[in-house]
């Protein structure tokens, strides 16, 4: 089904967070703030919306965390489910329901889903050889295996994916696999599992995605889907040999659980069921009615699961609608480095609120204004300070404060009746009426960064209007004119109160209470510093900003002014930078004491003979051209002069180097590696790389002078 342009209702999902740690700014920026903005906007437009999420409590990450801490998985999920849920409440993420995959309703729903597909013959049952850790006496789930990627040579690829080149893998594909549990080399052991034959759904996916959603899905999402489909889809196991998860509910499934990627997205359905039962609603129209618009908010690492695998499951089941859009974001970095839970390189939400109390909207705004919508972006504390001081304080807050203070100073807080409108007044009021449409256009296209700047443009409109009109000067000579100016300015302030709600819900609540504008209970947030509305409040809607003759009528009394934002001082930012610097030093000292940063030194590989080594033909080369591979974030296409020839080498180093910075670089090339096609480009060798203590890629290169291209390395 193509884009749903006039839905009867909306089902909005946000990726289920793993309960193996708290939430940080990368999670907010990538998934939860954009999902909340979109949902709040839809509600303000009067739409029927179910916004659902929940904790993903069955992943291998949970088992790994439990083993590491020497506790049970239940202890881990209970601890982090509570922390995560509180963080969402604290930051105003307005879920209609936040569930958990350990709930009975989810176990029942996922089991029923599996059984129906099983009974329809949608699975392939196969006995395969899988990696087994003899010392731990267990089969190894994908994330319990690490080894060398067969596609790019990265030596720390996981059993399901290489995070260097982005390739999807099976654990048995890895070269020199090792168990992350014991560090031993696993053996192959036969086991029976059920597989979802994705190849059966290629035709359906080509038509649904590549034809029907070519123009309305984000290029990064469409491109990744196209790459997967073009390479040919293969069966994926839907069960695993684990003791943590939902038991396989059919004969022969003893000792096995549903694979987490199969059960987790069903969590959206079970969360909707839980919400509907509590609210006395029927859940089925939200998942089975073609007039419902389903939208998944996720990060880019979840694209394949939400665009290829889950839709194939929904299609196989036969009763469910498909997502209308999957507006996945890229990744957010912190001060130039990749966010890392294990290295404590993150801004944790609970810590942020301790250091910047009641300033949730400042972080929400900064993350939205710098959202990684089309490429990976960087969060810096200096940008955070600048966004707050130069935009929220100096533009938005300054305008509102001027208007409310002057209204009390001149009219004891009563909205004055306007006299005759000038041409500028009428143009300004017309511009205000345009903003619901301008903002709506951005949000309907999932351009939340653009929307945040349009909201700030409305505040700029108000500031310019006041600055040009100068009512503080005119009050001495033309009181009637000042009444009109203040009336117009108060309409803009009210428009800001309503239209800011998706982006700045805490600020919107505070401003509505100052202006005594009725709050939409569904999207209200707690604010301990706000003044109560009292009686006689006015009611204004999103569309009302565009259509109402007056948002704040003459004679209406507003409450006393209070500052919406405060300035952030340099010393506060320096404290955050010092905190990160301390983290770097701790990580560095860990490196010195253990020889690695948050990971063990890779064990020595199997012993080889001199004859084995002599088969490698390693040459000195020079990179003479470099460019990014289209629609592949991590790959660079290099032209390398090897002394033997000039050849093309595709290397997964785009996240570490800009093409223009490595032209002329001396490198070490494995020259006799069999050619391999990557994204349609034949790679004729491999560049040798290592990593520094911060995990940054470093060329293994000959620095001595007078070493010519083509020289062999022995």
C-alpha cells in the first residue's frame, strides 16, 4: 500500500530500548524526541493516536550484562526498566503505553504470532551446525561470538553484524571466531531451528518498498532496503538455543526461545493491547485497519528489522497493516567521539537533570536542532550553551518576557483592546496564521530539525515586531497605538505557547499558565514552578492559531511573568568538559593497566607456518584518489598505486577519515587478496589498519623516506 494521506487513526511506535543500561542523549536524539514531537503534533491536530513502546528484555545483551554482573536477567531488567521508564517521564516522552516484553500479554501475543505462522507453514525447519562453547556448555548466540569479518577484514565483528562495514553476517561466517564468554574457540554442533524464508517475500518487498515508497521514505532508509533486496534475501533463524526469552511454543521447541528480533517488534502489538484494555478500546483497528497510519521511529541500526523482517512477518500473518513510513535517524556522537556505554562516553539523562534541573526542553531543543536526520551529527556542550543562550534565552524567552512584563506594566496584566491595525500589524498577524501550516509541513515530512528552526523563526518574528514598533518609547506619545502593538505581540506569544508544545512541552505548559491558555491534558507535563491557570482561561488549538480571529481576546487577564529559560554560564559548560576529560583519563589509565580500553587484547590467532605467511603479498602503496561510496556511510573507494599497478580498493574507513585527508598517504596493501565486490564495486586488495587507544583507525604504514611503491614487506 502506498502512502496513507488521510488516515482515520495513527499507531506510532518507538524502538524498544534494551534494559541493559540507562538512556543517554543518543537514544533521545535518534528515536524518542522525534517520535514524541510527531505524536504531540498529531494530538494537537485532533487525531486519534496510539503512541506505544516498552522495554526489550529478552536480548542477548541482557544475558551478557547479567553474566558480567553475576546476577539474574530478572534483576537486570527490573532495575533498568524502572530507570528507563522514569527517564522518559522526566523528559516528557508522552507514550500512551510503556510496556515490557516480560509481560504476560507479550509472551502470549508473540507465542500466538509464532504458532499461526508455524501452522500456516511459513517457517522452514532445519538442522544446522552452530557454534558451541564446550567450556560454557552452551550454544553461542550471535553477540556471544566475535571474529574477523569475511568482507572487510575487521577483527572485531559480531556474529550477526560487522559494525565496521555494516554487513549482515551469520556467526559461522566469521574467520577465527572466539567465544566472548570464555575466550575459547567454539566448535560446530548440530541443532534444530526454525527459519523465516525471507527470499519468499522478495517480490512483495520490491513492490511495497522499491516501487510504492521510493519517493516518500528517507534516502538512507530506502537505500539500505534496496541494498538488502538487491543482494538477495536469505532465510533467517527465528529461534535460538537460550534459556532467556519466550519459549518456542510448538513440539520440538524444548530448550529454545524465540529469537529476540522476532519477538521484540511484536512488543508494539502487545503494548497496544495493554493500552487498549486499560482504556476500554478495541486494539485491532490500530493494527488491522487499512485506514490506520503506522509509523516506526528507530535508529539506522534497526532499519532491516523494521523494513524487511517485521513487514515480512506481518505480511505472512495476513491480518496486519504495514508501516506507512520508517523515518530512521543516523547516529549522534559526543564531542567528536562515538557514544559508548562501556566507556562511559555519554550524557546520561538522569545525571543531566541533576546538573541542569528543570531544563529538559533545552536538551530536547538542542538535540532536535542538531538532529542526525540525514547523517551522523555531533553533540557538543558549546553548541548546547549557544542554542540555549543565543536562541532560547535571547530570542524565544526574551520576546515572551518583554510582552508579559509590559502587559503588566501598562495594563495590569489585562489584554488591551486594539485600535486601528497598521499594514505591518496585519502582515504580522497573517504571518502568525501561516505558522501552523509551515510547521505542519515540516513535521508531516519528518523534518523535525527544520521544524525547530521554523518555531524559532516565529519567535524572531515577534522580537522584530516589538523592536521595530518600540512600544516602550511610544507609550509616552501614542497610548492607543501601544495597545494595538501589545495586542498583536500577545497573539504571537499565544501562538508560540501552542505551537511550541511538540518541541518544548515543559516551556509550553509554563507559558500557557502565564497566559492562562487551557492546556491539552494529554500533552501536559508537570512543572513545579508554574503558576496555576485559575478560572477564566481561554482555549486555543493548533488549527485555531491559523483560523481564530483572536487567540487571546481583549479583556483577558494573564498571570505574572516568569523567565522561561536561564542563561548557561561558561563555568557550567567547563564542568561538563572536565567531566568528559576525566572519563578520557580513566579510559586511558585502563588502557595502560590492562592493555586495552574496555576490551581485552585480541588473543593470538592459530599458529601458522612460514610457508603460510609467505603466501601473503604485502606491498607499499600510495593512495592517489579517494571518494565516498554513494549510499554507504562507512565505505571509501580508493585508487592505490601499488608499484605493480593502480587498483581500486574499497575500505570501511569513512567514519575515521575524510577522502581529501588521505590522498597521498603511504599505506600497506595486501596485494594478492582475491577480488571481492562490495556494493557493486570490485575491491582488489586490502589496506592494513589498526586502532589507537580511543578506538580510532590508524594506517599501518611505512614512514621511512625513500621507500618506493611496490616494495614488498617481509
